[in-house]
């Protein structure tokens, strides 16, 4: 009985850790990303860079710099799916475009929308969707957020 309970707890904890990792993808090849205007090359974020990124976004949410992202629909930032697109701007500063969504939308097939969008290989662009789909740019070097885009607003 003890072994079964310990096994269940271990499986639960292990699966939760994997789910968080499965919700983030970093695009290092910018050739398929058409939304970046000032692309001066890509760079590979470190774990420390990603901590800075999360800190800036969380502080931006708390500080209500962009009042939209305080909306109760997205209070749990850690549960969002995220696509990170790291690039250098014209001043050679390290920028990460953060594309977030609360669910993976269906992709149109010839019959219906039953197939999920391949968000780990393609940058997701949504024309509508409201609070569920938004993106923001974070300057890792200056630790500032800018260019919030809310899909459908």
C-alpha cells in the first residue's frame, strides 16, 4: 500500500514537471518567423536569461504597466503555452518575443478542426481569440517589456 501511494505521488510530481517543460518552446531558427521586423540574428537564452524574462513579465503584470494582462483570465502565467523567439535588435540588444496562449487551437483540415496546431514547430498567429492569445517583447539587457499585442483587441 505504501509503495503504491509513493509511486502515485512520484508519477504525479514527475508528470507535473514535464507538463511545464512541454508548454515552452524556443525558436532558434528565425527563418520561419515572419513577425520580427528587426532581425539581426538569433541567440540562445540561458536559464538565467529565462529567469529574467519571467521576472520582467511577472513584474509587468503586477505593476499593471499593461492593464490587460492583469485580467483574471490569465492570472496563472505558468499555465500558459509559450513560444520564445530570441533575436538581436538594431542596437544589438537581446530581445525575446514571447507568444502566449492558454490553449492549442485546432488546425483546419479538409474536414474539420480536430487536429491540433503544431505549435512546437510553427509560430502561432491568431487573428482573434481575445485574452487567451497575446504576445509581448522583453529586452533582456534592459529588463523592460514593450510591444504588447492582444489578439482580437
